[in-house]
């Protein structure tokens, strides 16, 4: 049993498969822990009544799987061969083989790409309004982006923030007109169009104090005071290795059978954000990690009774 990815989905799948005596090997990625490693407080994971720091929570997940015998390789998978069982998973020149594979390699929030953005991640810079919006009660926040998710996140943030400024590089939006109209009609939302964030400003305790904007038409810069910056320019699923093998949508998200984690290759399962561009929460990722573990367990049990089914590439 190989699990690819060490985020909430992968570690939960590891916990379940380890407790089912399937000896999981988690190839957890060089950046184990996943997306929660770049956040601070997580307040919506059930069971942590007082909240928990993202990295501490992921260390807890990992330790719990380890307690039942899961083993870990802290490196990135570089290639897979899913043409037949046992499946082959490579980390550089090292080859690992497994009768079943769970793909839980997650997704990455797109970043603007500024050093100051990196420094202030989890300290005012966020990539998830559902997760962090409540930390910005009565504060001013900036949302970067011009698509549906930027409009949705901005509208959601008005539940907490006193003011939301949408910064977008053009005058036209990729977002659907109804989403733009809804944002325009919201009196807490303002727009800074033809503008890009050139720097995230922070001082004192290292929290965001504003953003420096550059006008894309005139080239002029100006500082906009703000307490938070939500970057809403999309996510990329970490699926490049699997696209030749597994069914996926046009954005590269894996598409398992509805209501299950089974992919088009028998014995390969997909869990977490790698197959979810809708919910994208730690608890839903962990839930689908559980589903994948149970699906894999059933699959391996069936193989013991009906061996010899050969996998076929997509
Ligand atoms: C800033 C931020 C704050 C958030 N806050 C919250 C919150 O408060 N509450 C909440 O519920 N959700 C929150 N989320 C969402 C949550 O983090 C994700 O929904 C969740 O982490 C998805 O889990 P996952 O296991 O599917 O993937 P990920 O967390 O993305 O983990 C994927 C793992 O796979 C590894 N990987 C990738 N490629 C490879 C490879 N080739 N080989 C091996 N490993 C690989 C990565 O290194 C990583 O360890 C937040 C997200 C962000 C970005």
C-alpha cells in the first residue's frame, strides 16, 4: 500500500490503512504537512476546541498514523508506472511497489510571487477566506483576483471585514457577470482596477499593514492600508505525474467515480484536494482519505479472492 502525499488526506488514509494492517508507506513529499504548513491558526477542525496551529495539527496527524505502523519517505514521487500491478512508484532512482496506491498529493494555492507575500503568510496573507475570514472582524482586507472565486471570497469576507478592496489587473473580469454585479452591489466592497500588488507591507510584529499597488496603465504606485491580503487567483492540483494515467478534468483535477475514491485504474484511489476543487477543507480532505483507505482495503480483500485483474492505463 503506497500513499502519495502527506497532507490531511494522505495521513488520514495512512492511519486507517495502518490500523487495517496494510503496512502503508507514505511518500509524503519533501514538503510534508501540505497546505496547512503555511497557515497559523486552524479553528474549524473538529476536536481542537481551542484551535491549533496548522503545522502542529499536521504533526499530530502524522504521529497518529506512525503510532499504528505507517512508514514515511520524506521526498517527492518523481514518476509512476500504473500499467500493471504491482504498481511502481519512483522517487528518483528508488523504486517502490504496491498492490494499491492512494493519490493524495493535494493542490497548491497560486501565489502572487512576492518575497514579502511569503514572509507574511499566516500573518495577514491568506489563500482561503472560508478558513481565515473570521480573523478579520472589523478590519480592512484586500482580495486579489478577478475570477468567480475572488468575487465569492470578497463577498464572503464582508460578513466580517469593515471594508474589502478587490484588486484586479484589468478592467474586465473573468468572473461571471452575476458574481461581479453581486460584488458591485455590496456597499462594503470597493474596487482597485488596473492595479497589481507590488509589495505586501508589514511592520512591528510582522503583521500585514497594507499593500503597495502599481497602476498597470500609468505605472504609478500608491500604498493602501489594510490588515489582510487574500490571494484568490486560483489553485493548481499537484497531478502532473498522473495525467497520462488517470481521468482528470481540464484543470487537471482527478475525477474518481462519483461517490467513491476509485479512479479509472483498479487499485488506484484519489483523495483530498487533488480531486476536490469545491470544498477544499482539511476535514473534507481527511474524510476522503478515510474513504480511499476503506476503498483500498475492500479492493485488496477482493483481490485475495479474485486475483489476476490487470490494470490498464487510461
Ligand atoms: C493558507 C491556507 C489556510 C488554510 N486554512 C484552513 C483551515 O483553517 N481549515 C481547513 O479546514 N482548511 C484550511 N485550508 C485548506 C486545507 O489546507 C486543504 O483543504 C487541505 O490541506 C487539503 O489536504 P490534502 O491532504 O488533500 O492536500 P495538501 O494539504 O495539499 O497536501 C498534499 C501533500 O502532498 C505532497 N505532494 C505533492 N506532490 C507530491 C509528490 N510528487 N510526491 C509526494 N508528495 C507530494 C505535498 O508536499 C503535501 O504534503 C487552508 C489552505 C491554505 C492554503
